[in-house]
């Protein structure tokens, strides 16, 4: 809805700030403030220091950040490949409703249930993955594939078939139409889906806690462990590092998406 008068615009901004600041911005700002503090005895944290960030960017914390980035990258790429293939297949086979139900199921139940399911299913032959990094990547892939599938499926419904028909009328093979026509047209949606999957994987905790081996500890687990043992300020610094890494990766994906849209 368009607001034309200045008074109405000010009213809309006031309502927006009244809802946005206490619900979204203020908690994040408090975490940022706590990450630079040594104690919290008043309304706000106090005792400025950068020692928390030195602990959050070295040793175990740095390894955990690397683990999270590797897990999120692998899971988002796998989810994008599987979700794109499923969306294309659903459109070709006229099984959209069945595929929707199949891929939405992992996000319709608590993620801890998905973690337990993966743990039980892959703890014994023929594919024992328990105790390896691959079971964590698999669980993250299962959890985020639904978002890749839905994003690509929605883009396919808006795709103009004229381009494919023109290519086919000129003698292009179906594989050529897919790789040189359909997928390039879907590239903005593919990059958006990859960014969403990456962000969700970076913050996943419930299923990860049930599955991660000692040598593959993602950063959210470290944040949870730090706050659980009372190291609130170190945990806040770890959380800020996690947010910064995620936002940096999403900014890179956004630039790729913008260039794809201009193409």
C-alpha cells in the first residue's frame, strides 16, 4: 500500500520502528554489546574488552567456524542439486503435490526428530555414517533441501515457456534446452535458494547436537556449549562471529544473484 502524505509516512515509520527495534534489532545489539563486555551487573553489559573476540577467532573456535562454513557449503550445494532436480522432475511428471509433501516433511517436524531419524538410519550397515562428518552434512542437507525445492519450483511456474519453445523449434535437444535456456533463466532463483540454504545450515543446532563427532564441531554447538557452562560473553562473541560470517557469505551470494538477474 502506497502512503502519500508526510504525516502518514511518519506514522508508518513510527509503527515500524516500535515493532522492529524491540523485537529484532535490540536483542542483536545486546549480544554485540555483551561480546565486548567482561561483566553484566546492571541494565546493560559493562567492562569493555576485546579478549572475547581473541578467544572466538583462534584455536577451537576458528576450527568450529571452518567446520560450519564447510558443512553449510556442502549442504547447500547438495540441497540445491537435489531440489532443482526434484522441481524439474515434478513439473515434467505432473507429480507436484506428491513432491511438495515429500520435501516439506523434514521441515514440518522438529529438527531434532530429523536428527534422530538420520542417526538411527545411518548407524548400521549398509551405510554406517555415525561418528563421521558426513552424517552432519547429510542431516543439514535433508533439513534445507525443502527450501531449495520450493524456491526453484516457484520460479518454474513463473518461467515463460516461449524461450524453451523457440529453442526446441530451432532443433535444440532437450538437454541443450535445459542447460542453455532453462537453468540460465533460473539462475537468480538458484542463487537465492543457495543463500537461504547456506544461512539455515549455518544456524542449525538441534539435529547437529545429536550427530556431530568430536572432530567435526560446528560453531552453533560451540555457542551453545559456551553459554551452557556460563561463559555468556565468550558465547556472545562466538555468536557475533557466526552472524558476521553468515552475512558476509550472503553478501557474496547476493552479488552473484544481482549479476545473474542483469543477465
